[in-house]
C-alpha cells in the first residue's frame, strides 16, 4: 500500500529520537559531530589489542557507567545498556506517550547480541568454575535482551521483537515497527538497533575476513567511504532508537513530528554469505520498493544516507544499486556516508543512520562524507564531501540504505510532514 493511499490512522510518523554513539551520548551531540565531520574512531588501549592486526575502533563517547547506576549495569549486557539509554532519550523526546501498555510495542535489533557477556562468562567458567557463572548470564547474552529490557521499562504489551539481519538489523527493526502499527497491533512502537562487539574475538574474526581497516596509525582517517585508499571498515558500537506512531495518534496528543516513514523496502540477494551482489540487484529492489510504497517517484529522492562501509567491494556495489534503483534521477540525489565518522555500528548502524536521515530532512542539510580525498573512479554519485549540503524544500524524500551479511537489504524512505 502506498503512502498516498493511507489514512492518518495508517501513516506512521517519527516523534522521538534517541542515541548513544561514538560521536556523543545523545542525538544532539551525535548530529552536531556528523555535520562537523568529527570522527569517533580511536586507538584502543586494552592490553589484548597487541595480539590483533587491528588496533582501532569507535567506542561510545559516553560510557554507560556515567549514566546508569552500577546495580543496573551489572544485570545488563553492554548492548542492553546502550539500548536503554537511547530508548529513554527517545521516549522522553516523544513526550512520554501515555498509552495503554497493550497498545505499546518494542522492536529493537542487534546483529550479534550479547557477545561480550557470552565470552566473559565462558572465561569465568574455565578459570573459576560453573558456580561462579552469573545467574543473569543467559538473559544478558540473548539477542532479544535489549528489546526485553526496553519493553519492561515501557511496560510494552503489544509485542517485543528482535529482528536479526546482520548490519541491516536496526533498519529492519524500524520497518517491522511500521508494519506492526499499520496492522493495528500497536499505536506506539519504540524501534531501532544496538550493538556492543568491541572485543578481541569479533575484531579477530572480522580481521581474518580482511573486512577491517588496518590504518592503525591514523585512526580518524581510517574509515574512508568511496575513497580509493579505503581498506575496510572500522568497528563501532552504540544504539539508535526512534519512537513511531500513527499520524492521527501523534496529532491527537499534540506531539512534535520529525518526519513520516513514507516507505520501506526489504529484499535479499541469494548471492553470497559475506559479499554483496556486485551489480546491486537485490539492494536496488529494496530501494525501489521503498520509493514505490511511499507513492513517490525516483526523482523525489533528494538525499541518501548510504550504507557505504568503506570496503572496496561493498561501496561500489551500492553505487550500482543506487543507479539501478533511481535511473536517470540518480544525479538529483546527493549521497552521504556517516560511517566515515562513526565507524560501522553493525546492528545499530541502520537505526543511527535513519536518525541522521531524519535530521537531514528536518534541517534540510546533508552531512559530509569524511575522509573522501580521492574518489574511486567507479563511484559515479554526487557524494557530499567537505561541508554539509543544503537540501531542497518541498515534498521530497530522504532515504537510508542498510545491507548485511547473508544478503539482507533494507531501505527506508522518509518524508517531511507539514505542521
């Protein structure tokens, strides 16, 4: 069903935003740093770094211990801590809707889940015995743990869900939340993604795949989407959360509306476990679905927050996908990759970048792509670099792309809502 055929009780809008990222402990500081091209990538200082070929990552700018009480932290995996912090900000930003719990839902994704809890518990088992394994270990390591934590916080009884689709998980959570609202299951859904995988084992695994940048001596310049010198992504961590509700519901309670989730698109490649389809066929289908379900034309898309992770193959495959999806209208859409400053937040990436897309539409300002000094010859897109780009006014679309290992593709299309 296209956006133009939806009633106000079916149109889904964004009324709250929350985040904790390598750039800041909230949405405002994260967005400000994105616009300024300020990097959150650092050299890691842990002792275990020396045994790895990669010494850099993008940890959160504000540690959960600065926000949450110690007893609460001890009962949550780091990914759950991030989700709770971001969800509390988003819920407050939305005005803390006072709905019946049976009409409130949660969809919070993670690509990997509580991996640090799992590995720490195994170390405890080996070194100190079974009796020293914490009773909360299983709830902490479950991929649905963060969603459950937020669901308990909000007393959500319409459903608490955790889609897992690698690096497209956060975006898929938002798409699932839209379907949840349009089906009538819920009036308000808190949705997004979280990830906390900066640990020697995930780093070693990604490094073994030659997926990570080894620019250890220049951490802030390591993530280089679309640049000829790119050599892999930088692992990041954090969470991004949005509050979604129907346009009718938001207006009835006088909520501030950031944007409408005008369209969503989901597809799969069936090509390779870790490599994208080189011609971007699956990714382009997701983008076309998002535009069509928004009741729009490719020419309505003025900005794309691209998945562009800074890998040699992936960046160019997405260029092909964008050109297949938008056709002759491609040159009318400016493209940004915010991973140049955040690194790759895996299951949280799509949600954090959806927030960036929403704010770009609100402020009519696209963030620059950091470290793009010598563009790849195959990147035939209008990539924003150097300074933010002013976006046109009017009834236009801004799109967020998210792709994941396993061939998962998700595209979200946002539109401004008149006051």
